[in-house]
């Protein structure tokens, strides 16, 4: 669940390029601003969970989360992997219910959690 959530979530993983990597088009998004602003954070979570409207980067993120989880973010740039780790660590520490909901939707068997030895 490296993206969700690359979340996965706020690393702004997007459309695959011909080189089979996610676009870096959204890499300039300020992840700290999103994580430190409850309103922005909620908009992204709602987007990813199909509970609200999405920005273009949110739509791309939501679309690519399943692939990023399945491949352990193999198509992510180093910048995207770093951002994903930041988001996931934040969620696990501060928004555990959101992490659990994302995991239920995108990784119901908990494969990411198993691969990364994350305790429930």
C-alpha cells in the first residue's frame, strides 16, 4: 500500500509514460501542505475513496494506486517513493482509521502490510 496510499495517496502518482514509469507531472505538489491542512487532507482522502470530487492529480493517484500497491511502487520515481513513505508513515501514526479504510479498499489481503512487516 506504498502509494495510497501513495497512497499512495499524496505522492501524486499518475499516468504511465512510455518508459513504463508514472509521470512526474505532479511531483511538485507540496505533500507537507496537504498533511498539515485537515481540509486538503480530507479532500484527497475523499477523492481516493470515491467519496468526493477530485483534482486532476487526485484522479491520477486514485487510478494508479492498485498498480502501485501490486508492484510495490515499481513504476514510481525516487521522489514519488519518498513522498509515498512520508504519507504512509503519517497516516499510520496520525490517521490510522484512514489507512485501514484505504487498505480495505485497495489491498484487502494486506499484502503490502505483510511485505513491509507493518503491525496492525
